[in-house]
């Protein structure tokens, strides 16, 4: 089933929603329209009970080249600079938290170049799998900007402060294997089998206990801000909820009956 959008495509294939950035001639650079559409598509995927895994990818040879640098061309050319803070607040600041908080596993399938806010978008996803043809750059510094759209927060959490700073102040374009070495992506797949490899991972995640995955995301995202004692208490409270799910019962029964579990995400 395909949902109608202008700059992205959303296709639900069984339990997996594929969200595809669809401006291939611009390497899927982000516009305000695209940001709004992503926000809406991720909200829908989050609430659609049929969806148990979301994949974000790009059409054509790019994943996402970051902010569309032509969006404010007229303002720049006339010498009137755009109000960047306002633009960030009304687009990325709405969309990025929705991606991060999606209560389903979210895979960034980095099929090609990811730059600037395109990298931030990938970092907002839970698992990053890169094609061996992908390239990644914190492009911001090359146009005199700092990492935004969550990049200053998400990148150090993925690769540590030192590597995050190096990538951010050099703007180096790194290949997929270097991204794997520094922990920016968790796996690299050959371009020829990329879609199949991502699909296999997506269905595997979609067959897991979806509520436990949502709770694990929320727990891990909040944990750095807690004391150990508070984290233990939070674990106990959430574990009590998980203990009441059908998937917990199914998991335990399948174990004792020595069979594969059939989780339903409830
Ligand atoms: O205003 C605010 O809100 C500030 C927020 C900023 C957030 C950001 O994301 S800042 C960073 C913005 N992104 C960049 O600076 C990256 C710019 N692009 C590049 O450096 C290169 O295109 C890449 C390294 C990503 C890929 O290089 P390559 O050689 O593979 O492709 P290409 O030939 O440069 O690009 C192909 C086409 O896409 C080309 O158009 P053309 O010549 O065929 O008509 C190019 O202009 C277009 N394109 C690529 N990136 C962007 C873009 N068009 C608009 N905006 C882009 N970001």
C-alpha cells in the first residue's frame, strides 16, 4: 500500500513500512515540505498497529544530502539571510524527535551519500546499515555552520566525543567501511544485495516483541539522565508492564515447549 506524498514515498509491505526520500536529482536533499512529510509519515507508522518495523532510505544514488541549499537561494542572493533558527525550529525540531521516539524499530538504510542534516536523520534512527557504496559527511562546517538537526547531540552518542568532533570540524567524506570502524553504522552490505539484506533485517525486527522494543528504546534514551537507583526503579516499573504483555507469555511458553515463539506485538 502506497501513501500519497510529494517528496517522500511510504510503502507498507506486510509488517514493514518503507519510507523513501524521493528527490533523487537533488540526492534527496531536505526541504521544509519533506521534513513535514517525514514527521507525518513517522507519526503514522508509529501508530499503525500493522507496522512493526520502519525502514528509511533514499531513492536513486543518494540517501540524503542534508538541507537543500537552494531552498533559500533567493534570500541569499538578495543579501537577506534566511532566519535559520526559525527554519530549524519549524522543520527539523519537529521532525527529528518524532523519528527518535517512534515506538517501533527504525532502520536507516543508507544506500548512498548522507550529508549534514541527512546524517542527523540517519542518526535519529535506531540501526544504521550502509551500502558499501555509501559515503558519509558532517558537511556543515564546509558551509560555515555547526552540526544541527540533532547532530551535535546524536553523533557524539554514536561515536564518542573525539571522533564526533573530528568528523564535525573536518567535514571529511568517509566511506562505509570507515563508518563501520568508528561505529557510525552497525553493518555494511554490498550494494548488489543491499535491499535484500535490509529487508531480511526489517522482517526479523518486525517479528520481535514490538512493545518490548518500544520500551527498550525509551528506557535507553532516558537512562543517561537518571541515577542508577532511578534507572533500577524505572526498569522494575516497565518490566511489570512487559510482564503483562501477550508476547511475554508467548516467549516463556515457547521456551518451555521448545518451539519458536510467534510474537504479535501486543
Ligand atoms: O538553513 C538551514 O536550515 C541550515 C541547516 C543546515 C543543515 C544542513 O544539512 S547543512 C549541510 C547541507 N548539505 C551540504 O552541504 C552537502 C552539499 N552537497 C555535497 O557536498 C555533495 O553534493 C555530496 C558530497 C553530498 C555528494 O557529492 P556528489 O559528487 O556525489 O554529487 P553532486 O554532483 O555534488 O550532487 C548531485 C546533484 O545534487 C547536484 O545537482 P546538479 O548539478 O546535478 O543539478 C547537486 O547540486 C545536488 N545537491 C547535492 N547536495 C545538495 C544538492 N542540491 C541542493 N542541496 C544540497 N544539499
